[in-house]
């Protein structure tokens, strides 16, 4: 039995390694652009076929969808970025709690030790490379807390505010489009610091916070209420997005921050001494948007 298990594990490892190597060879931007177009086709028979096959293959829970599936959605992307039916994700109300911003799997969490963030076994990436900003701004999070949450294809793909906050800035960092699943995180060095990403800088009652939308293979774009849709670009400088003045930057916990047009990963960063309990979560834990995952130290103190 042990030999069989070892052989099975070896096969999985070989497939994972092959998938990582293949990504270096694939025309990732061309494929992502193609997926972008296909997922926006409005032809009823075609989009219904895509939605039905996707639901079947990934065993998507359509009971929670806010509309009929597939008929209630104009395109596949419309379905993929669907809202949930009212009451499906209650938000933990306590001012002291930080809630999960998404449905997903906790890939990693813990302390940002000397500006190094854990990616996967044996792999780390640098805080300053992730934020691609001035050192003083990034230094605020050294020895702070982080959480990396992976959104699988079957997950609900909207991102919500984990705490009450004010949006200070949104910066787009051009980059690569590697997949962000576990196999790629284990095989590609500095994955989250090399993929494209949208970094939202927030101010909370417990100090600054960063929430990062990490792009990936087939993620045709990232959308927020303040920036509109942002399409991938491989090269260029870091761009500070002009935020729409028509949308308030004052955010309540649970408010919509944006969504992935196809799936990816969200990373949260907090300064040292401001969060309690995040390091007690087990990697691989399934999270639901709105459930408590940690406590803000300042808010916890104020409530007592």
C-alpha cells in the first residue's frame, strides 16, 4: 500500500512540475486575451454551453447564485463574476474582527519576517518587490502579518473589505501571468511578486493595510468601483490609478472592493502588533467571505 501511495505522489509531482515548465513556454498573454473574448460572447447557446460545462466540471454551487443559471447571465464572465443571493454571506459584525475578503483557500499566513513573505515550502518573496513602491511605505509592514488566499475556479470571485477602512490609493503593477495554484506557487520563484497585480492601500482604525489583487493565467482583467476594468499588460511602469471621485473611498466592512474576471489570489498585509489570531489559522483552511479570521488589536482593546 505504501509503495502505491508513493508512486501516486510521484505521478502528481511530475504532472505539477510539467505544468510549471509548460507555463514558461505558453504564450500566456495571447491565451488570456483569447479567454477574455470567449467569456464575453453573448450568443445564448454558446454562453449557456460554457456555463453548464463549467458548473458540471467544477461542481459549482449554483444554489447561492443571485440569478437563474445559465439563463440569467448574459455572458460566461457575467456568470463567473456573479453576485450571491441575499443572506448567503453574513458579515461578522464586531468592530474588532477582520473577516475573510473572499471565498477561497488559505494558502499561507503568518508573520512577514524581516520583509520576507512565505510563498510555499522553501520559497519566499520580498515585501518591497511585492508592493513595488518606496521603501518607507513598504517598511510599515516589516514583521507584520500577512494572509494569502487562493480563489479556485468554483469559488465566488468578488472581493470585499475585511475591515472598515478608507481607500488611499490603488496602484497597478505590470507583470507576468503565471497560474497561482499550489503547484505553481511551489515551482515558480517569487510568483506573487512577478505576476501583475493591483495594490489597494487602505487606512483602518488599526493603522495602514494593503490588499493586493494578484493577476494570473486567464485572468482577463481586474475591476474595482474606483478604477473600472484594468486589462493585463506585461511591461511598463507602476501606475497610480486616478480614483473615480463619484465613488466614496470610505468603506464599511463587507463592502465590495472589486472582482477578478476569471480567478486568482488575494494577499492582505497588516503592520506589526495590530493583528491577533491570524497565525493560528491552518494553511489549507477553507474560508468564506465574511467569516472572522483575526482580531484588530486596537479595536479589540477599544471594545473592552
